[in-house]
C-alpha cells in the first residue's frame, strides 16, 4: 500500500511556518499542525489536562484547561520538568499524527508542521524537509509582539531550537 509523500515543515519560532502551512493548505495539501493539536488536547476537556494537572499541580482549570503561562512558569528553565511534560504531550501528538496520516492515506502529499522536527528526532518520519527562515530582526519583532513573550523567554526558546 502506498502512502503520501510526507513533507516536514519546520523552522525556528517566528519564522513564518504558519504562513507557509496556510499556503500548502490553500493548494489542497493536508496539513497536520502539531501546535494546534497540542492546544486542542490542552484546552477545556482536553485529553491531556488531567495528566498535566497531576504532574504540574495548579497548572489547569476545568473551564480553561491548561493555563499555559502557569505551566510555562513551572517548566521554564527546568530540563527535568520539561522532559516530564514532553513525556505526556509527545506520545499523544504522535497518535494524532498517525490518525491524520491514515485519514489522508490517498493524498499525494501531506505536510507535518512540526516546529522541533530535528530537535525531537522527528525528521526520520518525513520524506523531505521544508525549512522556513526569516531575518533575525524580523523574527525578533514577530516573537516579542506575542502576548506574554519576554526577551528572556525568547532567548530560552532559541536555545532549545536549531538555528
């Protein structure tokens, strides 16, 4: 049985991955957005909320799901806690990605929009890679305009990602 050509779409924070993903989608290419899936699973009633609350008490509420700023404060700069969170989130994302691929098995091409494609070892699951890049000053301006973003958080995120 054949499967689609899988393009891995990646790039550092603020580079324009969402814009490029939207370009693919506009051309009819199915796009799996890993970040969007995480937000769904961490939202109110999401499948990850209970496990995250157990591991990170006080980081969720029933009406809002995961409180991203509270959770971020608990894991920011703590590699062990970040690994715990990833141990909860990454297997769930992998299940969703497999279901997406099964759903679009007849498509000629699909896109996996995965920000940490290389950093988390996902490059082996794709056939080709599309890297989105932008000048550093544009990246900085975009990222620092995001709600709740600080220079310190931005520097930390850059430290976790390949340049």
